[in-house]
């Protein structure tokens, strides 16, 4: 069916103004036409891509078999659709939903390929967020199902060991073993409690406390989590100021920062945790004038690359390889601090290593 020149002009104008990427290639994939949306999404001008093959956008994220199957489908005159990770001119990745339709000639064989590409970065983020939420909910459900029975068993063990310890001669081998079993059981109960708090989604219930108190409770769990290759040193304020925070959420924030430092140091290095009080003239200008309780966590790692530093707390932003991180750890820390009325600042130390400084307003 032939269309009028006016209709053809309207169709062409629609393609030119469309926010979706349109490409027209020959049967070998050589680009004949690209619309302005292609320039905006990929960073390449039309002059740069006309006459070239879309393989210039390859990211290396797909195996050769992926493209082989696609071309076999198209050469057979069938439509192909799927998700492709491509690379922009500046090196950034693009997640796209791609639909390719053969334009058949009178002989029924493909003469051209019409390529429609839709940027699905937002959809991919939402899917990752949903997946993470479902995973955390599953962990919470699993922990909830076993915690009651497990805590009952621990209660029996702790109670029994306390009674046994009373009947044993002090200083004897049996008394020492009973004491060690009792200590380990109580530590295990505390670890289970921490795990439950970490997995469950709870409303914030701020209480009046100091930064030192939650850190003291966290010490055992932190040492076990980080492993022998990471040494943690503490320098806690001798006269800590009172703050209104949710202690369990503060522990989660410190855990996330410590694990992030552990990965940055490749499981071998030192972490320094420090608390102190900053007067009105010592806090950053961005904070409201006043006194702040400060928690500082630094490491001996390579530091934060300058191009990464401004995006440290963005949700889903991660420098880890694909599948190795969700990019939600530091954004979770940022949310916890903000909910408590505080502020977190990331920076590099002059002699190397990263430092995260958290300011909490001192409680009235």
C-alpha cells in the first residue's frame, strides 16, 4: 500500500520527535538512519554512526551466542525482541528493551531492519529494588519462624548452665567449661537478636542514649562479621553527649559502613571508630548552628575515587561487579542518619583511606 507524500512526512516527523530510539539498517547491520533520540541516549551524533554497525555499542555483557541467535532470527525474516546492555560513548552502560523488525522486499526476504530501542534504566532500578525488598522480607519471615523455638532452646541452655555452675566447685575445670558455655550461649542469643533487628522492618523508636552504648553492644558482632583480616580500633568519647536515636538502626548503619570498608580493603586492613562532641563552631556550615555528637569511621583502604565521591549515597549506585552488590548499603546508612536528624559526610583522608563522619544533634 502506497502512502501520500504528506503522510510520509508526518510519519517521518513523528519518528524524529519520538523519545524512543529508531534505527534503520541494511541486512548487514550498517546504520542508514538514526533519529535524534539515539543521539541523546547514546551520546553519538548521527554523523558518527551513519555507515557504521551497532556493534559499536556492545558492552561485553552478552556472550557471542546471544548475538548469533538474534541474527539467525532476523535473517530468517522473523522479529526479535529482548533486553540488551549497551555502552554509551562516554562508557556508561545503557539497559534497553530492543525490538527489531525485518522490512521484507517483494521476494519475502529482509531488505532492511527497523530497530526500536527503549531505555529501561528506571524499570531496571525498580526491579532491583523490588527484588531486594522481597529478599529482605523472606529473611525476616525465615528469622521469625525459627526465632521463637531457637530462643526457647537458648533459654533452657542458659538456665541449665546457671544452675549447673552453682553446684560446681569454683575454679574447677567443670566450672570453667560451664562458664564458657554460658558466655557463648548469651553471645549467641545476642547475635540472634541483632540478626532479627537487621532483617525486620521496624518503625523508628528513638531513645535518649549516647553513641558509645550501641557501639559497645555491636563490638562482638562486628568482630565476628569482619573476620581476622580486619582489625577494629575504638576511640570513644570519655564524656559522651546524649542523643535521640534508634540504637538498632545506628548499629545497622555502622555495620554497613564497616562491611563497605572491609570490601574496599580486600579483607585486609584497619578500621578506626571514633566518637566525640563537636561544638557550634566545629560542625560543618551545612548543619544548623548547635552542638553535635559525632561518630567517625575511617579505614586504611585506597580511598574513594573522585568521580564516585559525589554519588556515594545514591540508591542503586555501586562500583562492585555485576551481581556482587545492590548499591543500597550506603543509601540505607544515609536514610538512617537523616531519619535521626543527622548528616553523614564521606571524604578521603590526606594519607589514604576513606572516612565517614556522622553528625547527630545533641538531645535537649
